[in-house]
C-alpha cells in the first residue's frame, strides 16, 4: 500500500511557490509605486517652480496665461499619485485610540475588514473615474491652453485603482497576521 505522507509536503511546497510568486509581485508593485512617487515629487517641484515664475512674471508686469491651469492640474494629480504610497507606509490619518487597546490578532482582523472596505470604496471611485474619463474623451478645457480633459481627469481612475490594489495588499498582510496570531494562540508548532 503506497504512503501518502508526501502529499502534505507537496502542498507546502506548492504554497511556498505561490507565496514566492506573490512576494515577487508585491516587490515589483512596490517599485512601481516608488517610481510613481518620484514622478509626483518631480511634479511637485515643477509646480513650485512655475508658481514662482508666475510670481516674478507678475512683478515685472508680464503675467503668464498657463501657470494657473497647469498648477491646478498638478494639484489634482499629485495626491492621486501618492495615495497608494502613503497607504503602504501607513501614513493616512486614522483613529487608533481604541484599536491600540485590542490584541494584535484583533487589530489585524479589524485592519483586514477596513482594508476590504477600502478596496470596495476605491473600486467604486475608480469605476466612476473611468466613466467620467471616457465621457470627456475628445473634449478640451475652456481655457487658453485648450488641453484635452480626459488625461486630466483620468488620474482619478488610475490613482483610485492604485489605492484599491494597495488596500488589497494591506488586507492580505493583515489576514496573514490574523492567521499567524490564531496559529500562535492554538499552539500549532512551526506556525506564527
């Protein structure tokens, strides 16, 4: 009669392989988020530069017509570009007075649930952003530059989707912490 003792070990190897792939994907994701933050910081410094150019231009009686429009676009773009990075670094404002009193396992469960809610909310915002972006295709802003509206508004879709993905990664991390706490509480050897 054949022994099936290899079967759980096979599952463990398969699970490790899946975790390695997921870990590699998250590392690639983190690099993409870091690159987007670098681009957002370039936009931020560029915005500071053009606003200062506008101030000096007005002082010398030669105001520009484009700085206010570009600056307002960057004010929309920069927060949507960095929101996922801020979430990854747990930098968003949160009320944790009560949460800090919970056990680490309960905190992980609460953060898991709140992250899933975040995924759902950001997917709704992303869908609304996509629909709005598609609606404005071919239209231009009623300003001197007459820029196309779709790319300007498209950042709402892109930024919300990035934030939804980061909420999902956060949810998976909290689920793993909750499971590790459960394994530790039950005394399963080799877990937690």
